[in-house]
């Protein structure tokens, strides 16, 4: 297993750690996984650190001793991570930014490279993921079970390939990190401002060693509930290149038209249950066996209620556009509709991981480590997400001319028109959702040889094998062919008023809602056959399976010496990697598109009778040689510089390898399809890093780093017109596919300063500035840009003295490209605007055992705003509100 240190437990480092008294449980685990661990140095592992200042000291020491460019965070005490969420702690690190879901950190970007470009491991092992790609969802893990996390920004040859941005290693506790019995636990209540609900969260850990510290057992568990609320309004996406004539005679050519305007509230019940178990056995001083397991179950029960208005330019009485040819004002006739929408954004994730690690000291110079692991992640949401619409014809006016945070909406008849239960009629209904299963097996053997020489001090080599299978299928059902078009009355007894509290200004805050199950039963009573089909969703043609085998081997060398009186260390190595993938998808024969009665805005897709899908298979193979070099020169006892060169790769997103083509939208003059590319090769990056680090006190430093990455074979998304010849005629489809080809250059600057005073006050500040030559082509035929690229800044002020500790943190992420193609629909890009958030925490030690604490997240209730290709193309505004927690923590 890799670590950030070259000879982490040589005498010099062990003495430094012992003198500083700052090796934490987490860093001890990193050493535990390092094949260079020596039993005779075990005392250096068991140094417990508590408090934010000590955590800071340990992280700073780890960074200083590392051979490569890295940063890290460490638990302040057993079961006490700096933030409520692992990703939210990682965002405090220079160069790291996050994406949130429901106000919680979910994905991590590093140095402008989005989640798919970062390799995430747990205890040095890659984890299976429940999503469509390789990116890891941090919200599936409870922070209380984590002892630390390291972000490796320049690799060594022993590190598993895959992270162009960085490799992030999350660490959990081991019983050999402690001597004897240790227990810790916490209980807290979390209050969400918007929902007004308080939810419980509990966690605990117990560990002990036996047989003269040769046998250790550790178990930990966490259960968290959260009742949250998200207020939102959105247009979903804009349709470019639209030509129309308004009913007042105005002509519009090549304009961007918003697809709809929805306002709504998503009420979520989040439940996260996680646990770990570890057994360690050292029968003698040469052999250590570690067996560990991790399980996590994360469920999001989402119940959203919206009031929506669909925009069809044929119903526009009047419209206005701005300088970007974007429609900013719509007066819609009563041929339009007001829709009352019930939908779900739920998740149901099951994840587990098990591993066996065998560390054997062959002799005083040679150590062998064997590691076997297996992880599995499942998303079980197939057919469980719903989208139901009841509506009626109505006139309304939508206005975005002011260019504020969001448009305004006024409905004919005033807000009371949104409460007319007698007018409700059935419209569109669907069941949707993905089932995914990711199985990942890893095997590795590593050797480390201490040469005993003065200059050539160490050699490491090893082999690695991974077998991974990801299967994904989408279950879908719709009764649109029967009910679309507002032709069927709905019983007024189903509809009740909904009041959105603390809602946005300029739009109604009251509309009709209903129970989706009762509405489904009502439709089934009208048409039992259609109801039966709706309740039994079927697998769709966008299902895919990726079977991937990776075999790697590496060797690296460590050299040490002095330049004058300046110590230097060089790590140089090379990694060989071979990837073989077998890919399969499903294609269905589209024979026609048929109009839907009463709904001219949509078309029915007609497939060949009895065609449940034909398998499409392909394969993909490639081999890569990845050299790396890390140089550290200690200018003085306080100052050092680093220089690193490496070549890294990131494999394509697994869903992008699907060899089949899938229809994604079928509407008059707006037909869309997407397909994968089984021949995609990995992103390949050439990287340079330089950093200057000045450690002028145990908990104070200044760091300046610059980096450059040139990414070849960058995967871009292209759109081309393709003609589908169907029974009723020929139809143009915009078909989007990924391909390799372009080169992206990313350059960046990182600045970090940490200073503490003897009075107990301290400050951390850092900023990351990134730039790239990749920009989106306004022709919209080709998308070529780096998702997640943006500047970020952090400031943390803290006070810790005696039993009292408090901290306030500010994090800002500048505007960035969220998606090349908006996940909300259409073919246009999606940007997330600049977002800043304030968090606070405080604690008081009653005694050495009991601590009272309080936390506040997003205390100023900041909102997230997203826009399309142009700034004025409003796409989404959402508010998750502030959340507060109070609790008690005990450690024995």
C-alpha cells in the first residue's frame, strides 16, 4: 500500500515524530499500510492527538515528510472529523473543491479536474461506485468512521493509476493504532432550517488489543438521519436555433427558448448507516495479518412537489430576446398549461468492502505485502423514481428581463388559479430509475528493499491486478399514450393545497399537490390494463455492461544525499498498465414516431413488435507506460522545495463505452439520441509540479505551488445530424457521441498560509487559481472544455485553549462548467455560478472524557444558481437552507 513517505519510519522520521508528538491515529494507519513498517518502531505509531491544533500539526508534519506533493486532513480525535461530511473537510485543502447534493458534499474536484478525474481509495484500495462512472460519492460514508484523508497531487510509481487530478486516500482506524482498550461515541441532533425538522445521529467505536498486543479487534458504527428540504425553481434547459412567429406577428429567428419554468420543493429523508470491523493479528515480530470490512447503506427518500409551465413557442402571444438571442420574456396564451408535478429524486445505495492484508518481514532489509480486496456497490432505484403530472390549460407570463437571480412568474387569475382543484386533468406519468451493480476485485503484491547504502537507499516493486464489472439497466414505464394532452378528468378529491414556506420572491408559493400512489390507483381504476403496465416498468435499451481487467507492474527507487549541507531525496520509477475491456449494450429497432392525441408537443416512440433489445458487443484494449519522478531539496531546517514530473491517465467514464445508441428525446423538431464509443482510449496527462514550503513553527507554514498538466486524447462530446428513415418518413436526430482527439493544457497556482499564536488563535488561508485553453465552441456542434475547472478560496479562523475550541470557516468556489451537456435535458452546457459558504463549530470539554459541541453549516443560507451557455440563460436556483447540530461526545 502506498504512503506519502519514502522511508517513513527510518530513524530520522521516527525521532522527529516522537519529539513533535504529532503522529495521529490516521497517519499511524498510513504507516501501518506502508510495507516499510517495522515492529520495533511500533511505539512511534501509538501517539494519540486531540484537538484542532494538534490535528493541524499532524497534517503539517505528514506534508513536510512526504516525498511527493500532497496535503491531508486528520481527525481531531477518535470519531471526530473536522466537518460533518468527509468531502466538506476535503474542500478546506488547497486545490480541492466539491459538488453538493441536498446541501451535503458528494463529489470532489482537484486542481480543476472533476470527480471522474480523481482516483479515490479507502485504505489504499479502490472502491466500487454506485453511479454511471468511476467517480466516488463521498456522502455514502459517515465522517465519524474516518481517521484521515490524504490528497496526493503528484504520484509515485506504486500508486494505482487513474487520477489525473489527484489520488485521494481515505483512512479508517486499526486496532494496532492503539494500545489496549479505547472507546468513543457521539450523539447529536441535526436541525434543518427549511424543513424545521430535527434528526438524530449516533456513532461509536470500540477497540482493544489482547495477547500482549499481538491481537487487536475494532468495531465501529454510525447511524444518521436527516429530514431536509430543497426549494428550487428551474427552466431545465434552453433549446437553441429556434425559429417562430409570435401571435402578435413578431418574427424570431435562431433564438434560444427556455423549455419550461418550474417552482417546487423537494422534501427528503436521508438515512445513512455505516460500520467497520477490523481484526489484526501479529503472531511474531515478522508477520502481521489484517482482515477488515466496511459496509454502508445510504437511502434518500425524495418527495418533490412542483408547479410547472411548459413552453411551446406556438402558444406565445408575445416574446422578447436579448443581445444573445435568448428569450427573456414570454406572454403565453391559455393554450398553455399549468402543471402540478409530483416527482422523486431518490437514491438507494448499498456498499460493502472486505480485504485481507498480509505483511511479512522476510529479513531486516526486505518486506513483502500481499493485499486482497473485494468491494461491491449497488444502486437500487430502477423503476422507483416517479414523475406525475396533473394540469389544465392556463395563460401566464414569464419575465427574466431584469436579469436578477431568477425570473418572475404571474398566472392568469392570480395565485388562486393554482388552487382550482375542479379543473385538474391527467397528463404525463412515468416511472424511471437505474439499477447498477459494480463489482471490483483487487490483488496486489508489493516488495520493499532497504539497501543499507548511503545514496541508493531503497527499492520498491510490485504487481497489481484488478477485475471490475459494472452492470447498469434502466427500468421505465409511461402511460403517456393514454393520458397525455389533458383529456381525462381527475377527481378533485385527489388534489389539496400545498404551501411552500420560506420560498423565493417573485413567484407563487402555493399550488395544488396530491399523493402519487393515490393518483396511480385512480388511473388504474380507469384503465386497468394500462395501470398494470405502468406498475411493471421494463428494462430500456440504454442498459450496458463493462467488464474491465487491469494488470499493472511497477518499480521505483529512492536516492538520498546532500547538496552542500542541503539534504535531498529523489524518488524515480515507472508503472506499466494494461487494460482489457469487454463491452455490451442493447439496441432496439425504432420503426416510427407517432403524434400523441391532444399533445402536439410530444411523440410516441414505436419499436418493432417483440423487440426487447438486441445485444451489441465490442472490446477495448490499451497499454500505458507511466514514468514518475519526485525531488525534495531541504534548503534549510525550515524551508524546502519540490519538483515533480509524472505521466498519468484517467480511463473513460464507463457509461461512455456503451456501444449502443439510445433515443433520448422525441418531439417535433427536437429529436435527440446519444451513443457511446467502445473505442475510447484513456485521457493521458503529462504533469509538472513545483512547490516552495516554509515551516517557521510547528503549526505555522507558508506554501506556494505551481503546476502544469497537458492532457492528450481528451474526450470531447460531438453532436451531428443523422437521418432516421422510419415508416412515416425521415426524421432528423441530433446524435451525441464521445471521441478522443483534443489536447487540453491546464496551469495553476496554489497559495496557502497557516499561522497560530500562543494565545490560542489561529488562521488558515489558501487559494487556488487555474486556467485552461479549453473553451466551449459556441457553434454547439462540439463540446470541448474541462468540467469542474474553477478557482477556489478558503479561510478558517479558530481559537483553541484549555477546554474551549471554536472555528469559523469560509469556502468559495468561483463559477465553473458543471456539465458539457446539461443533465436536466437538451444538448447545451450547464454552469454553476460562484458560491460561497460559512460554517462554524464550537466545543467545550467538560472533563477528559465528555465534550459538548455545536455545529452550523451554511449559516447564511446561501443559494446555488446555475445558468446555460450565456449568463442570462437561467437554468436553476436552489436553496437547502442552514443546518445546525448540537451533541455530546465521549472518549474512554
